[in-house]
């Protein structure tokens, strides 16, 4: 069944494009330390808001050359009262593939200095410009994406076991147990989730590290999302608990918990897969929204949300459009997950199958 579903998913051209896009994103995030020209702690305050570096392959004599770039020089235009950047053409800085750069640990384990693309020690290579603190936006996008693109999956690992077990117990036992459990779940669902998320995130201690804050945000996202999932699971359990295979398990003396976990909940597998795929985008947006509001991942650590916060200023939108790149990536990632989720739903829905 699942092999057939995977084949149908891959045969859908929109889903295939979405899978390839997400594959590229996660591959880049996994090897971010190697792909990024700079480490996550790099900062050059003299290079604040520098535009993206221009890479030249034709020299001043109109001949082909090894790829090179120029550093930028900041100048203040007293007539227009603004800072301008021009090339320092006194020295070329050649682009290096697999060249030595800042030290890091490959996959967090192996000490390395080789980067996919870099330049000499005096040169500066900013593929997507820099932010207000002179940090390379391209490198920070890679490191920040690790948080933004994984927080959804981690939340699901907490949310789905709770929702499955809670909904399974409520649906199987029924009666007063079902009534009490579902009223509690409905009370959780009636609270505006994003406002609750803001309240819970805002009361986190200010002295927490970003890693601690990250894990607590994962837990908060899970705690406000399990109720709706549990309610749907409960409905599915009600529809299957009286079927013959459940009665057979009862007749051989299986415990109620075993019947729920081993015989009933596996019948919800298709729905769980669909729900997980469609839930990830909402958690990506939730984390980005929290970080954008300053309640999520804190500087100097990066996430796509807190990087996008800098682009909310009018002057940055007009003159420093490269700061909007994290927002574009959030849009692409959410769209790709939604396309895959919709396709999986069509594939696994029995009513959509044709014999």
C-alpha cells in the first residue's frame, strides 16, 4: 500500500517538484557549516548593510578570468544624507571552491576549515549581503533554517503521541469518560491558539539560552495543537471499535490498552500521515511569527523569523531587499509542504482511488 502511495506521490509533477525543493533545503541545512562561507558567530561591524557581493568572470581587459569579487567601501553622501557603497578596486579577491576559511565542526563532530565557497582572508564574500551587525545573511539563513525547518517535526513528535492516545482512549471507552475528555479538549480548542502561544512564550524567563527556549517553544506548540488532532482520532476510533478484529482481540483476553494501541490506532495511520504533513507548515509559521515578534529564538542566534524582523522597516524593504530572503524561503517551504500534504491526502483517500 505504502509503496504504491509513494509511487503515486512521485508521479504527481507538483508533488515531485515540492519534494525536490524540500530535499534541497534540508540537504543545505544539514551541511550548513560546510556550505556557508562563514560560521554562525561571524560578524564584521564595518560591513553593516553591505549589498550582495558581485562576482566577476571578465576582467578590466575584457578577458575571461577566474571568478573574483571586490570588497565594498562605505562612504557617506552628505548631499543626500545616506551611506553608499562602492567597490574597492585596488585588490581582487578570487573565489575559492573548497578553500580554507573559518574553523568549524562538520556535522558537529569533525573539526574542519574547508568551505564550499569562500575567498581569501582579506576578502569578504556576502552572497546575500549583510545585516545591521555585518553578519552574512546567506550563512545565517542556513543556520537559522535548521531551527525554523525542524521545530515543526519536533513538535509533532510530542503532539501526535498525546493526541493519538487521548483520542483513542476517549473513543474506545465512550460514555462519561468520552464526554469529560472531549469537553476538556474542546475547551483547549476554543482558546485562540496564536494568542495563547504569544502569552506562553512571553512568560518564558529572559535569561534562557536559545536552545532552552527552542525546546520550550516545541513543547508549547505541541500542547496547544493536540486537542484538534485527538478529536478527529476519537471519531475514527468510534467507527472501528465495534468491528470484528477488535471483538476478536477482546475474545482472546487482550487488555484494553493493548487493543487501543495494537489494533485500533493503526487504523488511523493514513490520517496521521496526512495530518503530520499538513501540520508542519503551521508550526513553521508559528515559530517564525513568534521570532518575528521577539518572543521566539533570540539574537544572536538566527531563525528565519527573527531575521525577517529586520526587514519590517520601510527603508530596509526599499533599499535592502536581500533582507526579505527569509520570508521568501518561509513561503516556499510552507507551499511545498502543503502541496505534498494535499497530494498525500488524495493518494491515501480510498474514495479517490479508481480500480
